[in-house]
């Protein structure tokens, strides 16, 4: 049997400047059932919340007021719904967990994700600890 010789070289540079992508840490979020749902460049707790339903606002497109977030959503688009709000109607194109079908978030225009200016993540739908229910998941529910 012939002798196998392997050669590899490892190189590094202490003088190299860090790139924007290497300085950014990504956050991973899971559904309550444990399914991977979202990876994003900023903590959801640090993002603004919508006043109507306290959903977390993720900016999908650049505008004068802010820069878009870098994220990947692993969810299935479901049929749109029409909600009655105090100031009129709102059409929501919802996204569900691929495993348990829990509604994760919504946007104001038809799929695909990022086709609207904003993606809204429903309060309490995601957790950073896989298999652990977030503390705000059942906030506002009435006890029996």
C-alpha cells in the first residue's frame, strides 16, 4: 500500500483589518417547538416595536430613516388575513413555523420575505434558547 503524504499550509496575518462581516455577530432564534426560524445581525430586543400589537419591526429595505437588517427567515408563507384595526383594515401576509405551523410574523405585501419595507415578528413567538419558551410568550393571556 503506498504511503499517503498530506501537506497543508496555514496562513494568518496579524496585520489584517477586520471586515464588517467578521465584526458582526449573528443571532439565532427558534420557534417555541425548537425549529430554527431566524438568523439576524442584531438582537430582537434591541429592535423597535410596533405600537398596535408590540410586534418587533425588522427593516427589510433601506430608507432615509434607517438601514436594512441582514437576516434569513425560515418560515412558510400562509394565506393573508384582513384585520380590523381602530384606524381601518390591515392586510397581513403571515409566515408560519415549518414544523408546528405557529404564526411567527407577517408583512404588508405578498411573499417572498423582504418584498415589503418591514417584516414584523409577533411578540413571544421566538426564543434564543432552543426548546425554551420565551418569558413574553403568554403575556396578556388570562389564567383559568
